[in-house]
């Protein structure tokens, strides 16, 4: 009988103890805040990501859409509550010329996607379509500037088209004629993309000199527009690249540094994205875990030159 009585007591006692525990969360006392923008997303003209995947055209009666953007995609991304969306690349950005994809659709210049498959694109999805889509999603747009085959003038005019008031230039006139009544006021601008590889195979010294031209011209002298200019950081644990960026770009000329890391096991044989062994899965996770050390070490280098963590 004792055993029959004791067993229920042992079961009840932990429940009583658990019920007495209380946790108080004082959000107003938090010393640090994690930026929502570390959870940003990325859309590139690669495969069917843009055409068919996101954009099917305004006249597509077979797939439900809002101004050409698939309704199922809008819902999925809204459910994720993505804070920002980077576009048009990636390596695609390094050959992309945004003016080819503005104005009336029938007057836009078709292009060859030189980075991904040499396929023909009609440029029906351009800056206007992307920025309007970001508004639908409630996400901040993040534009990647073409520093490889583009020009400083092209970057400056992209800022004008996206952010300047109506009537200030022929570019804002084109924007207004396209049906946009006000500027989008894009905050995030990535100046270059993987400039150590597909973005120009540049040395860090060359990138820095070119970056300073772009960053200076894209804003007023004191950046009263509050653009968030992102410099290209390393793509491997190349902390010398980070150090040169921090040491040689004036603090008033950049607000962020991008760091790239790919959790790829074997670049020569990347394998399937859905059919993989347990060993391949854990090796991929092991590679992903390296990002912790990469971020921490880059931060140590950045803090050396920016102890107030302004960047």
C-alpha cells in the first residue's frame, strides 16, 4: 500500500513546485536590442526566383496576383514578416543597369542574364515593381548598386529616381508618369557586391577608392538624407579586408559592412538541396556554425577602429 501511495505523491510534488515558479520579463530594462534587420531576405534574378517565382505580370489571368506579384508569394512573405529585401542580386547586380527597366513596359530593353544561364529577360520587373512590392510586404527595400559594370552617375541617378521629390529631374518625371505619386525613400544601399569575386575581382585598395567615389556622390556632403550605405566586407575569414575598410573609409561615408559566408561543403560537388545524407547535413550545419566566429572576429577588428560602434 505504501508504494501505491508514494508514487502519486512523487508525481504531484514536481507539479506543485513547477506551479510556484515565476518568470518576470522587464523589457524596459534591456541593455541591448537585436536589430530586426539581421533577419532580412534576398531576391536575385537566378532561375525562376523573379520571373514566374515572384512576378508573373499584371495581365496573367491564370495565376492570382496583385500588380503582377503572385498573391501566394505576398502572403508567404507577409507571414514571415520579413524586415528587408535585397535586390537585384547577388552577382546579377554586377551587370544590371536599372534604367533599362523603367518606364512603359513595351519600351523597356530586353537583356541577357550574363550571370545566370544567359537567358533573355524582358525587364518587366524593375525598380518600380520591386519597390512597390516591398510596400505590399511591409518590408524595407535594400538596393544593390552595380559597381562592377556600372558608373557613379548611374548610382546617383538611381537614388534620385527612388528618393527625390517630384519635379526635381527627368528621372522623377519618368517615375511620376509611371503612376508613382511620391518617392519611396529607400534607406538601405549596398555599394558593390562581392567585389573580391564576381563583383570585379578587386583588391581591397581598389575597392576602397572606388567605394569612396560612390558613397560621396550618392548623398549630400553630410548625408542629411540618412542613407544607410553598406560597404562590401570579406567573403572568407579575410580580416585584413575588414581592417583596410575600417581604417581607410571615413566614418561619415558608411553605415554598415556586409560579411558573406557560404555553408557549402564542396563547391565542386554541391549536391542536392533535398536529397542528402545525415553526414552531409551535419557537415553543412558545421559550416553554418562558423558564422559565429566570423562575425565575432570581424566585430573585434571593427571595434578597434570604431569603439563607439557607429558602423
